[in-house]
């Protein structure tokens, strides 16, 4: 990865329903000018931290924008995981520094009306996944060790330092 990668602080939320399933979004764009294709990978709601925002504030804002869920920042548990991901989006190299929180016992119908133009272009599907479904799926997930990390997180509440995930 070139030295000119955009370092992007990112906030993500592991949204769990009462059955312990996690809400994931399906990434379908490989770049800002790409035509949406099949799901490339499944990921937790979240996105970049804006200037002047804390990571927790960004996580709450992203939940409202991406899935239409408005929550109090104090409802987020964690941070529970950290992840560094080097990748690209179109011709932009990105060094993403992700902080994950968890929100438990959520009963919610996804509302995508607050998404950005780029997110709307991607027309991303969403799905509630169990750990067992993730563990046997041929799909890609971010983080890559999501099934194992979730299995450790589900008994909750999270105690101790955040875990580094891949």
C-alpha cells in the first residue's frame, strides 16, 4: 500500500437482536464510479469519523444514517473490538482504523432513507445473521474472523480491553 493512503478513523456498531443475531450490510461497490454488483462482503453498520466528532458520536450518527436507528451514545457498549484494514475504494488507497461498539437486544426494521448518495447508489442489502450462519457461509465478512469474535461477544456484557479482530 502506498504511503499516500488515506488514514480513515472509522466507527462501527455490532447490532445484536434478542436472539443474538447480528445485523450486517452487504457491500456491492468496489469504487465510487462502479456499478453495483453482487455482494462483495458483509459488514457492520458504521463509517468515517467526521471532524470534531468522537468515535462514539460517529457510531451513533452512522446508525441513524445507515439503518434509521436513533440511539443514545450511552447505550453503546465498548469499544469491544479494534481493526486495521488496508484496502482501496476505486483508485483511493485507504488505511481504515476501525473501532467497534456493540448494541444489544435491538428490535428494528432497517430504514435506509438517511443514507448518503454513494450509499444509496450501492443499494446495499441487509440481513440478520446468526453466528452459525456466518461460520458456514461462503460469503466474505468484515472482520474476517467475525464468527469467532461474535461467539466471544454474545455472552456479554463485554468486560476487559477491546479485542483486535482481522
